[in-house]
C-alpha cells in the first residue's frame, strides 16, 4: 500500500510566535490556504523575460516554460509595449531634450523653441 503524503505543516513549527498568536486570534483550528505572493501569470512573465535576457530563442523559452510559442511572443510583445509607454512618459515628463547638454538636440543645434527669431537684434546696454 502507498503512503499518504502530508499536505500541511504545523504553523507552530513554521511561523514566528507573534504571528502565530495573531493568526490563532482569527483562525484557530481552521485549515488555511496561503496563496503565493505572485500569480502564475506574473511568474511566467518574469521567467520568459529572464530567459530572453539570457539570449534564449522564442522556441527555447516555450520549451523551458511549457508555454506555446505564441504565448511567449505575446508576453514579449506586451513587455515591449509597456517599455515604449514608459519611455514616452519619461520623454513627456522629462521634456523632449535628449542631448547631453541642456538646450541642445542630438545634432548640437538649439531646439527651435529656444532659438531667437531671425531678423531681430539684441539690445546691448
């Protein structure tokens, strides 16, 4: 005959005394399910992104995670879209200037919004 597998652990052996006392206040004698801190969907996303950063192909990632190729591609596409949205937000909040020095564009010219109108002269005291 097969042995049964113990499917629970004694909270008194697992939890700190203060937490056990607090838990007993709410659920003494009851069996509780403690969910994982992240969902399976979030776990799969993080695993796919981690494997991609390591240089694995979509097919390799699909095999290692048990997801379909299309599922892996969807995760990667959504992440690209999220990254682009963040970049757009940073550009809007931080301003359109992306040059090394303030007020210069990549070509080294002053943006048109900061140029003096042509045909005007500056007055010097």
